[in-house]
C-alpha cells in the first residue's frame, strides 16, 4: 500500500473515481426508501448475488403479505423456506426474526424511520447492535434508504479499494469504511459506491481482473505486483 499524504491520497481517489465515472457513468441512489425493509433486503444480500437477494426479499414479502408481524411470529422454518433462494436461509431467517422482535420491543412498531432524525454515526451504531448486521450492511442501509452521508462498501468495493491500495489488505471492514469515508469526496458517496460496485463486477472481478481494460492500472498496487 502506498504511503502518500492524506491530501495526495484524497486526490488519487478523486481522480480514480472520475475515471470510473467516465467508464461506467455517474449514477446516484434513487429516492429514500423504507429503512426496516431496506435493512432486511440488505441482510438478504449478504453472500449472494443481487438478483437472488431481490428474489428472496420478494418471496418474503409475498409469503407473509408484506406484514412484518407475520414474519416475526411465523415458525422460523417457514421464514427460511421463503428466503431459500437467497442462500444461508437457516442463518438469515432467525436473524431477521430477531431484528423484528427487537425493533418491535423497543419501538412498539415495525419501523426504523426514527433513525432519519439521528446523527449518521448514532444511526450506524444502533444498527450495528443487531446480530448479523455488520459495517457493510449498516452503512449501505443508511446511505441508500436514508441517504445519510456514509460511504458504503460491499464485497466489490472492498476488493477494488484493497487491490488499488487505498486501504490495507488486512484491515477490518469497520476500519476500511472509516478510511474510505475520508478519501471519497463526501458529496459523491453514492456515485462512488455505485461506480466501484460496477467496476468490481465488470472489470476488477474476483478471480480474473481485466487489468488491460482498467483505467486505474497505472496506480494500482495489485496490477503493479502482477507485472513484476
Ligand atoms: S488494475 Fe486490475 S487489479 Fe487494479 S483495479 Fe484495475 S482491474 Fe482491479
């Protein structure tokens, strides 16, 4: 990992992101969304593809008629069955039920909308209390559904950021979020997230990165090591 000064690193990241916007376009998140539904949808997205996660969420909503109370009270096997297409259903089902139980117990309703009034770091800390909700899920839920100024990293963003050398390879997810939140220009958190996800899926893929087509290669630690 390069040891440049903060201002230099900020500049490097900003220039790289500009190159990715040229390649993949510069998009932003849609309108704000329901926070509790987004948290559950993001949890279902863990360790699976976006398509399977969407199918699992759709199936969960259809099976229980969009009623979180039904989801919480159902036998856990039925919830697991409803989300089976998303993978790890035996792990995710009890976690979803526990989140619903905890939210209802604390708030008297199935809603996390109160988090919109919280400071982003307080909202993040609240979500991190739930079992199964880590730094990636918490940051994405709040950045996407509440449009809070948090930089969210999924597996693709993490891989690209580590390969290029913006964050150390051995760093924890929480620390990686902290670092990248400082390097990415604040007004661009959502556009940067989308561009890095797209880049990780189309170019900097897990098994065979297509470095010859990548505009980041002249400044990428991983590529330079491969060249040596
Ligand atoms: S140069 Fe290769 S390893 Fe580096 S970001 Fe681009 S595709 Fe990924």
